[in-house]
């Protein structure tokens, strides 16, 4: 536990230092919006002036405002960015260490290391924690919970069911596009609670706990949209969603980068950007199945493969091949391989079905849209867990002889596709 805690500390502190620099200077990035919204929330409460009303919820601004309030109460002196970054980092470290201490008393060292490496010591995930982003809040709140869900296999069905649904609810109120996660979470809960269906005393406390959590998390958002839109749909605005398909045909992915002291959007253009505008609808994928399949796979690829680990970065760091691209590609290959082995061998249980459904639905949610790499982090949690599960089983020399050619081929294909994307990006390579 001590070694993992130190590794987590070192990486989170590095991410915090990076976050302060980038959040301070990137005025058009989402971090600037959330810091401004947090200040508005502190002044006006739930009905604060929100440019993205109906599309983004109250929750992330409320969390950012609460963290800054804790910082101010503790007497921390500094600007908004430093207060938030330092405080959320300390809170996350304390939260994680508490979860580590609790789990270390229940499971073997091997299981503990496996769960930690997939979640709270996973650099691809914890790098977001210091950033005032939807993904930052999601990882800060949910990574320790996912660490417990993955590691504490001895928890009873009621606890595991409640944990899965509460994680999905936090994800939904954090980011509307993650609504799909609620479906497999509820089905997973029903699966593992099935033996207790005729025993209301067994499942009623779980239902009440989940209902209470849902009311606490979603109740304020429903109140806001009722006041502003006269609707009970937590996210009634669909204006941006209607443009996503056209954007997805124009772009494979995009990023926010710094170039010569100025921040801008980096667009990785699709080969089909020159198509007539009136053809850029959902029918594009049906009328041009070959091109459509290329775009669908390209968007999904962009959500799980990282040529740069940070959400914001300097353009001079752009490379066709990076360590992070190779590592994330290896995780994807090994994770999908282990998932396939689990299904084919007939070893699929409720936990496995929930993990695979999470990855599949995450990939599906990315396929029609221009993607930032951070949009796929929920699925990447499950890929990391299964990749580590494969390695933890210590494949034999014969099994590695089968795995390695496929892995090397996938790394080569990943490199080639990333090179293609970057050649179509306004990078100047």
C-alpha cells in the first residue's frame, strides 16, 4: 500500500503542477467555464447564470465551488486556480488513502495491487483529478469507488449493486452524455440481487439508498430546469446534440493546445470533410457504409488511445509515436483480448457483463461524434482492469507466443492510424 500511495502522490502532484499552468492561461478551455460558473454558483446558488443551461448541470460548478469554499475556510491564500487544484488534490489523496487502507484489510496483496493499478494509480485516469473539468470531478469522486468495486469482490450483492448504480448516477449528473451507464448499472444490480427478489427486506434498503442518492444528485438539477425551462427532463437542451453528427463527419477528434503562447483548438480533420453539407446527416453512414465504418471506428479509437496524456498540452510536444500511445494501445488490445477470452470460455458473470457492457456502450456513445480523448475514460477503466487481469494470470510462454504477434500488429496499426490523423490535423508535421 505504501509504495502505491507514493506513486499516486508523485503523479498527482505532477498533474497538479501542470493543471495550474494550463488552467491559468487557457481562457477558452472548459476549465475557465467551470471556474467562472463556480463563482456564479457561490454568489447566486442553484439558479446561477449558466451559459450552458439545460446542457450542463449544476453539479460540477457546485463541486468546484465547494472545494474552493473548503480552501478559503482553511485559510489558503492564492488565486482561484491554485486554491482549487491544491485543495482537490489533497482531498482526493485523503479519499484514496482511506479507500486503500480499508481495502488492504480485506483482500490479498495481489488483488489490492490489481485494483489500484486499474483505478487510483492509473496515470491515464488520475491525471484529470486536478483539472476543473467534468472528467476531473468524475475521476475525483468515482475512482476510489471503482477501486472498491473492482477490488472488494467479497462485498455482498446489496453493497455492490448500490455502488454500481451510485457511480453511474454521479457520472450522469456530472456529464449528460454518460446517461447510458445507468442502464447496465441497473441491469447489473437486478442480476446480482435476483436471489432476493422474493425477500423485500433484503433488497428494500438498497432501493431506498439508491433512491435517496438519486434524489440528492438529480433533484437540484430537475429543480433548476423546472424553473428555467418548465421541464422535468434534467437536460432539456438538444441544440448542441443536433450538430454532433455533422461535426463527427467533419472531424475525427479534437484537442485544446498551446502554440507560441496562445491557446487554440486542434482539429484532426476527417477525410470526408469536403462532402456536401446536406449529406452530413445520420444517412451518411447508411448511404456510404465503407466511409461510415471508417469514421465510426476512428471516433471510437480516439476515445481510448492517448498520444498525449494531459487534457491540454503544448503543440511542440506533438509526436506521431509516443510512449503514452503505445501504452494505451497495449491496454486496449490486452483488455479486449481478456474480455473476449472471458466470454468465449463461458466464465462471464455479472461483474464481467457489467464491465463489458460499460466498454461497449462507451464506445458506441463515441462513434458518431468528434471525440476528445478524455471522453472515453469510463470505458478505459474497464479496459485497464481487464488488461491487468490478463497480466495477473501470468500467461505461459505458449500463450505469449499467441499474444505477442497480435499485440505488435495492433501497436503498428495504432501508430499508422495516429499518423494518419495527425497528418490531417493542423499541426504542421
